[in-house]
C-alpha cells in the first residue's frame, strides 16, 4: 500500500520540519497556531504525495 510507504512518512517528516522551523524562526506565533499550521502542512503534503507517487512499483 503506497499510503504507508510514501504518504505517511512524508507527512510526518513535513510536520516535524514545519514545527521545528516555526519554533526556531517564528517564536511570536502562538503555540496552538503552530500546531494547526504543522497539521495542515502534513495533511497537504501527504495528500499531494499520495497522488503524485506511482500506484505500483512492480509494473514494468
């Protein structure tokens, strides 16, 4: 299943990086807003990666 192979790891990676960047560079943003921004980034990147990666790598 490609959702477990590509989409979820990419979404988690984007969530972690976005949280880190918001925490380091934009400390004036409230904590709850940082959480919502990170969740939105994770969902958006997971959805995009789900549709952009191939459905099956076994086909030749």
